[in-house]
């Protein structure tokens, strides 16, 4: 992925097709600012899906590590992997 382009909301609004083409064709993300603050980023859908898979794999690996650690410490007061995942998702919601 190339260095991102930084553009204001107004610029993106005026040139949305160019922003999308740049993300899709050139693999260049655009960081959208509003009142000088970075608010969002436009990336290619394939890159988004790749990053989502990586995040899911990292979460699963971390949960498995927690489960392994809990199992090695015994079962008193422990929760299942599914319960832990539900607790984490509720915490991040």
C-alpha cells in the first residue's frame, strides 16, 4: 500500500470518483479530514477484507492463548472460549 493522500471532506466530496479510483486501481488510501482532524479513510475493498481477516485471526489467536493459559491454571472460575469472546465483543460495542 502506498502513502496515503490526505484530503478534506469538501475535496473528497468534489472528487469522489477519483478517490475511489485511486484506492481501487492505484492502491492509494485517502485519509479524510474534517475541520483539520482525521476522521476516516477510503481504501480498496480487497485491502479492507484482508485487514478484516488479519484482525479476526489475531483476535482468534489471542483468545486461544487466553484459553490455553486459563486451562493451564485450572478450571475454577474460568469461562469458555465462547463466553470470553461474547464478553470481549460486548466490551468493544
